């Protein structure tokens, strides 16, 4: 029997998303956090290059997000964690086999579309991550494989998808996928690099796959695990270069 998706969010969660979580995620990490880090560097006369600064900024900001959202939504997460543990063999296999296969297909198609449209298959965001990975592999590994999947899945699947799903399932997939894609190209786009819009395809496709995994298995830890495993596969080769 097919399990129905039941992870809709309540009114309080919607208010927190609009008034606290999204503003902190969009503004806090990209502008406020960057400004504070630059202040600390200047005030304490620290000598850090841009790659190091970005690596530590992402580590600090994502760690704070995990603690903050883990506290805000601890009851919802604990409920789904108990469900995940009770079905762990089924869900881990689904996330690491079916989920990864779908993500690979989405990334392949998205990359080919971006390559055809722009002549480049890699976004500025991914290029920056690759550069930082060479100089700070363990920071990027921890941030990308552990912190980022937790933060992004709670926001884009747990809250945004769970909210829009009340109105229409397909619209929920599209909205959560688009917003997930946009935040990954947001900085260069806002800086005037309109060509980065062409790279939203890969992120959008990945976001759609993750929301489908969430809907199918009715558990946020499935897309989290698939997201983490995908990032691990992408970053792990850095250690063997």
C-alpha cells in the first residue's frame, strides 16, 4: 500500500519560516555573516585569503543554522527520526541506491543542458567549492556532507515543500526545486552575472528529485541522506588528487 505524504507544516512553523528562518538564511549568511567575519579579520589583524574566509564563514554559519533549526523543529525532527529508525533498512537502501541514481541522472541532464545553453557545465558556486576543497578539504567535507544537507532539507523540503503541498503537490515540487536552485546561483546573479541563470537547471532538477524522495517515503531523513551521499561522492575525489 502506498504511503501518503503527511508532513504538512502548521501555522507556527509557517510564521517562523517567513519571519525568521528565510531572512536569516538569505541575508544572514551572505551579507551579515560576511560583514561580521571581515570585521573580525580587520579588528584582530588576521591574515586570511578569500578561500579561507569563505570556508570558515560557511562552517560557522551552517553550524549555527543546524543548532538553531534543530532547536526550533526538534519535535518534528524527532518524530521523523523515530520513523526513520523503525524503517532504517528500507529507507537507507532507498536513499543510497534509488535516490543517488535519480540525482546522478538529474545532474547529468542538468549539466548537459547548462553546457548546451552557456558553454559551461559548472556554476560559479560549484567552481568556488572545488577551489576551496583543494585548500580546505576537511572543512568543505564536513560542511557539504553533514551541515548543508541538514539545513537545506529542513528549509526547502521540510518547510517550503511541506507548506506548498497543502495547495498542490506538483506546485510544491516546482517551487521548492526552483528556490533550492536559486539560492545556489543567487550571489552571482545579484552581482549582475545573468548567465548564471542557465546553471539553475542542475540545481532545480536535484531539488525536484529530493522533494520526490521526501514525498515517496514521507520522511525528511531520506532526502537528507541522499543529499549528503551525493555531496560526498562529489567531494571525495579531492582527497586523492
